[in-house]
């Protein structure tokens, strides 16, 4: 049994998009893929479990470790272990926010949930900054924050600004980012969730295959 393990959200769109992802990954694999939310319940014996986590914070250091010890399952590395392809997909989505423009014409702020625990994906994003006219990585709930980056770029008069949230699904974090951008007074686009990238289901399917599952 293949399981996508998500931390869940009170926003119903999160569950809908996560279920849709499970269906697409199942089609890619040609095998059943079930969505489960992170809880204290052990995973089924013999199951192959992929945590849908972009960071190495509390959930990864505590909940996943505890769940792995309590379950007779194969706990695969979480998505944070594959930060470079995730960062590349985020860059694609940012550029696609401006039809007809190249990356070198876009000013992009990649917004991560928090810097503490998201070091791997932050480094991967920083490795892509030279693709863009201007680029930065800002925290959504930590400093240096999204508000500061937007204020700085507003004072510099930058154009073609896109904020690309490092969020897998719709929910409170995406809404928070949109509010920050709207209140900043900056004419900026907000990129879509990462799971909307056309290559994302195939990437997740590969995480269930070798060599990721080794």
C-alpha cells in the first residue's frame, strides 16, 4: 500500500487538492495511493509512506519519527529530501505567472513557511536566484519576512514582481501570503501552489520508486 501522509488543514481546499494529488500519483504509478493525515494512528503494516513535508521542523523531527517507530511500515524520506527539483518547479511556476516573460525579466520572492526547519529548501531556492532579474527568499512567519522584502522592492521601484509561496496546497498560509501582498501596496502576482505544477504528480510518484525508496 502506498500512502501520502499530509499534516492536514482546517481549510477544506487543502484536503480536496491532496486527494486529487493522490489520484494523479496513483495513475502515474499504476498502483493505489491513499491519502492519510498526520495523527497518532500507526500506518498499516507493510505500507510505503511518503510524508508531504517541505521542512525538517517539528513534524519531521518528532511526529514522523514517533510514527515510524510505532508502525511496521517503510517511511520514505519526506519531500524536503528532494529540495532541488521542488525549487525548480517553484521557479517554473513563478515565471509562468507572467505570460510571455523570461525568468531574467522577473523579480521573484520565494516565501518559505519558516526559516527554522526549512534550511534545505531555502538553500535550494537560493541556488536559483541568478535565473531572475532580482530574487530573494523571505519568511512567511519568520524574519527576514515577506513584508520587508516587498517594502524594499517597492522603494527600489522594481517591476514584474511575483511572490511564489512554497506551499503544497491551498489553505491558511496561502491566504496569509495574499493578504500580505494586498496590504503591501506592491503590484505583485502571487504564484500558485506547488502541487499545481504539471510535473508534480510524476515527481511524487518517483519518490515511491527506486532510488528514492532505497
